[in-house]
C-alpha cells in the first residue's frame, strides 16, 4: 500500500502547503496518540524537539494541541538535534518522540519525524496505521476533560544531550590541544555542538551558529560544505565539522582543507573498530549511493558491505537484522548502534576525533581510506502539478535510462531515483569519467529540458 503522507524520512513538504500544514500536524498528533495509547489506560507521554525554522513554532503548537486533546502529556525540548530526540525518548521513558525538521532542506520546507519508545524510527506498518487514523473519524480520539494531556517545557534538554554525546567519547581522552571549526548550519545543534566539543577540551571555532528562522542550511553546513575548508585554513584548525540542519549528517574537512564525505568516514570508523575487534560480524551497512571504492577497500580488509535503499532508516533496519554496528550513507548519515539508534553527527565526529587523539596523527593521514571510483551525481528538480506524474514513469526517461545502463554494463553502474522528501530526481553514475558525465547530463536533460 502506498503512503499518502509519510516519505522515506517522515512527513515533509513546503510549509503551509499540503501535507505540511498545521491541520495535518494536528491530525497527526491525534492519530499518533491513538496509535500509541492503544496498549493500556495509563498516562502516556510524547517528547517534541525542533530545529530552527520559523515554521517550527506553528507545527509545535499544532502537534501539542493534537496530542493533548487525545490525552497524551507533552514535553517540549525546543531546538535540539534529531538524534537527541531519539535518545531522550528512551531516557525519559516516553511512548513517542517527535522531531520537527526538514533536515537538510531550505527553511521554507518543514517536516515531522516520529520515533518509537525504543528510539528507532517507526517502520512502514506503523506509519500506514497512523495514516489510516489521520484520515478517519476522530470522535473517539478526544480525551474526557479530566484526561486532557499537559504540556510543559523541558529546560535542561540540551544539557542532557550534551552529556549523552560526551559519554560516547573514550573516558581517558580529552581534546585538549585540538582546534576545531564546527559549522552548525544555523540549525538545531547551534548550541549543543560547540558546547560538547568545548567541554571535552577543544578550542572551538563555531560558524553559522546564529539562526534567525530563515537561514538554516543556507549555503552552509553538511549540504554546502564548500565554505568549511576556508574556515579550517584561516584558523589553522585540526579538523572542520559541518552539520546539517537537524545534525544527523556530518561532513568533515581535514587540516589541509580536503572535504571528507560519509563514505570515507564510514570506512575509517569501520576499520578502526575492526582493528580493536569491535566491528560486529565484520560487516557494515550502507546504501546504493555509496562509492564502489569503499566496498572494494573494505573487502580487501575482510569487511563485508551490505547495501540498502537510500534512507538512514533502512540502513538502521538492515543493521538490526544483520547485527551490524556500523552503517551510514555517503551524504553523512553515520549510524553507530553501540551509541545511538539513528544517525548522529556529533557522535560520529567524536569517533573520528578519538582516532586522531589515539594515533596522534592528522586527519589527512587517517581519513583517506580509499580512492573513490569516479562518480557524478546531479539532482533535477521537476514541477509537481499532479498532471504529469513521476518523471521516472515517462517513456522518454525510461528509454534514455535503458540506453545508459547498456552503455555502462561491465564498466560502472547507474542509479536514478526519486527523492523521498522533495520533487527531485537524483541521477548518479559511476565509471569512466568521460563516459558517465554525458550519460548523467543526457538523463537530466530528458527529465527537465532546458527552456
């Protein structure tokens, strides 16, 4: 069954346009409350965090109204990273965690992610059941007057998360003597990221840490890390850390200004874990987007790679099924299940910093794990008007994809997929650069012809 509201990472869209409206948030709150209150009649609790988008206030209030009207108590965290909400859902023994964020998208989008009591994102079955309740009759959802939920602010949520993050760093180590630039993307981690690094002893230079409701992810952070090397070189830093808007993605810059993507980070952490006998089943999980060079390099070291569809939720599900403790995406979602239930940018960065401290070597010596196979990735935004459908269903697009796959057979690979969070087609090819660039361009032109 196809979902009406949920995509690959919660519900997401342009603010004040369906489905990302206050009405949808209200109905979601009521529906999710009904779903999670079905077990017993005790008081139930939901925790809610958000990033720094202006629209977060609107959606927070609508969700709170929905949950409290259905009899759930609400704890409001304010601006906090997505992985913090997952972790605090567990630690506060909540029934449900909610994060209001559109992650790496621009400010005029927003979204809602849901976590179960175990801190993991909901599976497809749960999302479908909640959707059915959203579209159904809400009369039986309303609590009696004496059972209406209470809402309150939790003022120490940021401090609690900082302690959770610091606990993942080796206790005998400190970051004293290291200078670190952290690009907060004007997002949810603008306070907690610099604080955690400073409390561990680092000399911290925060940038893009002044959110105004409109500048989240704007030419900064993990989705636009081109400015990070300049800050690293200017301040003669040992490492640059770029987070995305909700701090579940991380991209790094080494001390020379070289950008380090998620694939290199996954490889470096996996090999470090394997050396210490900590890599579960000598296997990692990544997605179909990861570079073939990562798979080849890890295979040479006896580490298997399992690929999933794109989305850190699917990575996490595969890790659970295969008992892996390292996984992630090229985009910078790094899932380390020994420490967290979802991608956590700060925790991943601290594992890299532990490598630097332990080996007393610069990031440039530790984080170039493999030579990437040439890869070209382009995103094509298309107009969604409800009349023309998904471009991947057009005959002309299907034909050019078939021709391209035939041309690359035995030399590389092609992946064309629709984004699960925005009207974008992602076109990726790996192989000989002279061949893959025209292939990607031809597919992009077919999807969105130049005017």
